[in-house]
């Protein structure tokens, strides 16, 4: 079972939204801290009310390279959202990333409808940035 599949299964067991939010916060606590030197303006995600940083890595030089991501946020719930987004995308090929809309995962676990409009916009900004970086690798 992948990390993402485990997250989806865990969400299915949580009936109460308070418990689901606590789980999102717990996922954020499990996310490794991003090194301070990576918390730069270049890595900052625009369109997020909280501060969010994303760093992409290309793991090989294949025509369709595998990409991994690091991320962090200064807000507990958003940090948990970052953890879910990274579970969706990290370790996949650039073409898989470009073709995958993580919003579908958030819909599946029922989180999108419970996010404030600011958090939902920030989430979309994170996803858009990751998919755009992957698309550049596919086109390269």
C-alpha cells in the first residue's frame, strides 16, 4: 500500500470533520522540515495566504524523468495539505505528474468542500506549480 493509499484509507475511517482536520495536522507534523536555505522567494508558492515553499528535484535524465518534491508551510493545516500533495506527486514521472490532478484526491477524501476559499486557492496554486514544473520536463 502506498503512502497515499494509506492516507485515503485513514480518512475513510474518520467520520468526524474535527478528527479529519486533526489527521491533516498530524500529516503535517510528519512532514520533514524544509531547510531554511530552501525557504526562498524562488521556492515560495504564489497564491497561498500562508507561506508555502515547494522544491522539485529531477531524479534522473530519462526522457520522462522521475521527480520528487519537498515542501513546507508556516501553517499547521496547510502543512498537512502539502504532505498530501507530495504523496500524490513525489516519485512519479513528469508525464504522470502533468496528467494527474490532485484535486481529485482531495475530492475523494472530501477535503475540498471543507477548506476555506483561501486554503482551496492555495491548494490549487501548489498543484498548478507542481504540474507546470513537470510539464516543462515532459517538453524538454
